[in-house]
C-alpha cells in the first residue's frame, strides 16, 4: 500500500531530491520534491511514513505524524496505539 501511495505521487513526474547526509545500509536518506510539494511530508501526512524524531530536520514532519495518528490515517487506522512500522536503523 505504501509503495502504491508513493507511486501515485511521483510516477511520471520530474522529482528533485535533497540528501540529508544520513545513510541506512547503502541507501542515502533524502527529501523528495515535485515542484514545491515535499513527498516525505505527504507520506507522513497520509499515515504511510514516520518522522524520525532523533534525526528529523523538520518539526513539521513530527506535527504531521501526530495529526495522522490522531486522525487514524493510513496505517495508524490499524495500529493507533503503537508504531506500525519497523524502527529505522540509524
């Protein structure tokens, strides 16, 4: 489901990315944009991504996650009292 949401947001569009400098295994973390729209924000807002509090550059991501959780959006609808995702490996 998360992959489908990401695909719907970015498929066929030109993206721009801003690396954060963090790496997980061999993958670099980045903020993804289409125009001014931040895909990271959109996925957190829809309840399909977490804001990593220890590493987040943006308080906005934390606020969006809290709103998604309170509204039981996305995966929060199924796991309202716990994180429905694996812990990040930073």
